[in-house]
C-alpha cells in the first residue's frame, strides 16, 4: 500500500521547523523514538502559521500504511523535484500522538547511525503537506539537519531569512516567477507544480513520432489526390478534344494549342463553353452511294488534282466543306 499523493495544488512545507534530537544513550545507541512535530498551532520566524494535530497525522499515517523515510538535509523531497533519489538514513514504521507532539519510532540505517554518532546532524525537521490555512494534513518525510533552531515549542526556521542568508534563492524564485520574498517552501511548491505539468521525454518523443507519421500520411494522401485529379483532368481534356476533332470543330493541327488552353480547370471550362457554341463541320459522306470506278482508261493525276481542287472550292463557296478525297471521287464520277 502506498501514499495517496497530494494534488499538485496542495502546498507542502520543508525545513520550517527543527527540534534538537535526543542525545545518544550511554552505550552510544541512536534514540528509538524522536519528536517530529509539536502539538497545536505555532508560528515560524518569518510569520507563517502551522497547526499540528498529532492524532490526525497518526490516523493518516495508519491509513496510508507505509513507512516514512528519514533523510539528510531534506534530500528526499528536494531531489524528488528533479527526479532524483535522496539519501535515506532510516525509516519510521510507527507514529505516536503524545501530549506535546508527534513522535516517530525510527529504524536507523548505518548511514543514519553514523551521522548521529558524528554529531553532524543533531536536529530533526519534518516535511509535511498542509491545507490553505496551515493545518498539517500528512507527514511526507523527516530530515536530520545540521542547522540549529530554537526549541521545538518556540519553533524556528531552519533555513533563516531567504533574503539575507540565501541570495541564490532569490534568483531561483525570480526564475519561477515568484517574488523576492518567496522562501524555499514556496519555490519547492512551484517546482512541484511545474513537474506535474511537464511531459516526459518518452511521451514527447512519441507525440513527435505520431505527428511525423500523420504528416507523412497526409503528404502521401495529398500526392495521391493530386495525381488522381491530374489524371481525371487529362481524361476530360482528351475526351473534349477527341469529340471536337470527330465533329471537325477543330483540325488535328490545332489540338496541341487547344490542349494547352485546357491546362487548368478554368481553361478547360472556357474551351468547353467555346466548343459547345462552335457548329460541327461534318457533312454526310456519299461514299456508299458512289460507284467504284471501273478499271481501264488513263487518268492524268495532275488534271484530276486540279479538277478536285476546283470542285472543292466550288462546294466551299456554296457553304459546303468536303475533304480532298471526296472531291477526287466526285471528279472521277464526272461531277464538276
């Protein structure tokens, strides 16, 4: 069973209070129980107010049913903001509500025992989530810190004034869009919100791959559509010009020019309208009615050609156009 994580909007406090750790016993053993928070409402050095209900914190801990980590210098919550693991030096498998505050039984790891024996981290400072009015809602972790503070009931900020002691914090606050007065807790809360809104690299790369695939598919579809449109347009042009040639509205030598004029949909529309208004120049063929010339007799090709041209010109003056072949056959039949 794991912690029910707080929502990104739920604030948490780190390093705002610190109490001195119980001294090692005569045998040098680490204390089994440590005081984690005071009881009741307290005010920090910078004027913020928090309230601790040990019984409520124990109830939440019991509901979560998971041991609370003990680290050095709040490394667990701070490094978690950057996806890194903090230094855990012990675990709190049990909490107890007492009259003066919340206590935790600690199973110390060797690193924790070493830090206590060296007396480098003599103070206890909790990281806890709280509501908008400062009521602590659940205990996140407990840290061993080297910075001294006032006695737990008096409450002190382990970090001091951000403006005076931590100039880098002002730069971090500015980068996060916070005021110069923002403390470490406010900065960590802002970082937590940013992390909650951040898309993982894997998700980002997958989204880019999907977008690239969709773009490629779209380009391929557009290319196919363009090819199909061009093919359909060519078929329409060929059909129009074939019909115009068959009806002798244009001559073969003009086909290329008409095809160029039909290169665009608008051009095709205009040529179609023009040809629809152009009368057909077809004349009924008389080939089936003509007799096949009998063999024999000398035919002078020059005379035949001249007569055919003259006959063709005559019919043209009459408003009838005939082909050269029809004119030759007509002359052979004796028509003048």
